[in-house]
C-alpha cells in the first residue's frame, strides 16, 4: 500500500478535484445513484478498530448490504477485518487508507464512519458532498460548531445521516418512551444520568509509531503534532481529539434520556469537574457533575471513573433476561416521576418502574428486558437509505445530544462556570470565553470550512 505523505495529499487533492479553501477540503458534489429494490446497498466502513469492527460484522451479515471497502490510516488491521467480511460469505473488500478513494467510487452508496471523534465531522461532510449516505458514530462531532455544519451538509445534499445513538432503535427503549408519554410516571421534574466505571489513569506511553500508520492523516485537522503514542492510544482524553468520557460513553445515556423525555436543548449548563484520582496524562476530568436546566425538569449528569465496583453491563445482561444490579450499574438513568421511579439502562439493560416499597421490599410496577440494539439500528439505517425517510437517530438529534456533552465540557474548561444557552443560536449568552471554544482552528488542509 502506498503511503500518502502530507505533500502527496495536497498534490492528489488538486488532481482529484478536491477544493482546498481556508485550510479545509471539500469534494465536488456528485449525484447519488438509485438503488434498485433487489440490489444490495454498497457500503464502506471508515475506521475499522473498536466499533468499526462491530459495524463490519453487523452489516456484512445483512443480506441487503455489501461491505465493499475498508478504510483506515493504519493498514495493519486490514487482514483481520477483511476476514470478517469473507467469513460472512461475501467477497473480500477493497482496502484503502485515504477515504477520498471511497468517495470517488460512484458504486458506493453509503459509508459508516467509526474514526476517532475529530474526524467524524470532516468525513461526514465530505461523504455528503460526494453523494453518499452516512452512518456516523457517536459523538457525531468534536465541537458544537462542526456539528451544526454536519446538519447543514446533510440537508444541502439531501443525504440520510444516521448518528450512532443505537438506543433509539431498541424495542425496549421505545416501550419505555411510550410508558413515560402515557403519563404513568406522572409529572417528571428530576432525572439523574450516570456514567461511572472503573478506569485507570491515562499513563504516558513510549510505544514507537507503527510502520503501518499514516500519522499525518490520523492527526487530520488537529494542531500539528509529531507522533505521540499517548495521544494515539488514549485520544479521547485530549481535547484536540475527543471530549473525555462525557462524550465517549456519557453521550449514550444523555441522548437516551433526552429522547425518552422529549427534551430539546437546555437553558443553562453548570459543571463541577476535576481530576479526582492521581493525575495522569489526561486533559479531561475523571469526575464530573453537570446540571442541565430544561425548564420543565432538571437533569443531572454524574461521572466518576475511579470506583472499581461501578460496572458497565456485560453481554449476559445486555442480551439476556437479566436486570443489572442497579446500585452498581454505572450506565443507568433514574427518572423520578410523581407516580413512580423508572430506572432505564442503555445497550439492552432493560428498565424497571418502582412504586412505594411495601413491608421494606421493593415494589416493581412495570418492567421490560432488552437486547443490544445494533441490529435494529443497522436495519433502520438500511431502510432509510432505500426509502429516503429520516432515520430514527437523524444527524440533527445526534448533534443536539453531542452539544449537551460539549457544553458540559466547556463549562468545566472555563472554570466551572454557569453557562446560559440560547437554543435558537446554540451560543452562550453570558460568556465570550465559552463561545470561543465552539469552533477550533483546523490544520490545513484538513478540517471543516464555513461553507459546506
């Protein structure tokens, strides 16, 4: 495989018809091809570590989809991930390190983006401009400004863009939403959202750069940076690449709570955060408490990463008729209504509604087990690509849930300041310092430009 140097990237951009403006790149618009009813959706998966592998397996097993491309800036993962496609009985996919090769291929109908967070927005916008539909992992953006740019691109180019908020597709969560909307919980004024799990501090790494890695492409629009093994292995803990555990895992619970309760954007955000445990290399805090004022109710997000007894649910809970031990479940949502309390778990953990205890024993009023929701979310995306209907987790919703996370982090970064948000402009009305963090400076030629 050829290595694309930064000089080669710039040279190829001109040859490939890529416009480089104000330190950004954008493809010329290409019309999407029509997909016949009996024809498979041709997919490319961009970013094939972690969640990317799950998407490869999930879509490769679907009879209505064909994974035709794997794209990653580190070629060492191609053999194992190609085998996942072949094991599903499909032809071996093409493998490329430069996503523009995927966008240039008119046979590709849609792309799945599972890169680090700082590439989500640039890749999504480029895909829309190339006439591709998009499934983009959470959080959809690495800052609020580029999230809104993603929405603008999806609308301008009439693309289906599904965000990786798969809990919205889970049947048990749909039932939880219906239960709440029926009024059986009564009036809801308080919601607690938890993100607690054991996690070691980010330790400085001395690993050498893999020979298979194109670091310049991986770094993308982030500030110029020689290969840094700590940033590469724990990118989510550095602001240039991610938003810590608030955006990494917390966004799932915040999105699920916002969706089942029918919430839009809050009026104010106030974060108290700090690195409670022994300081490591991380820029992001491990301990976060954020209060969101939605007017009709208050939502409190609580995060701690140093309690070894707080656990994410395992596959037996997520795919079985077992409820978590809620007290030590680190990914639960507690919804307090005037008639009862619902505890809702993400990723298949199910839900239970508790009334007032009787004889010191819990009283379960209603409950439902769940299953991990990927297969339903993949199906919703595939159906939306064919029907052109808005997906259940449209980019607009993904953007708003990511905005909650970014606002929580921004409150922390400006000194644990109460921030007042104007939902109509998505800007803070009381802090210039906070608004300055809405949009970064991108490193040329990568990033997101003002005009999509």
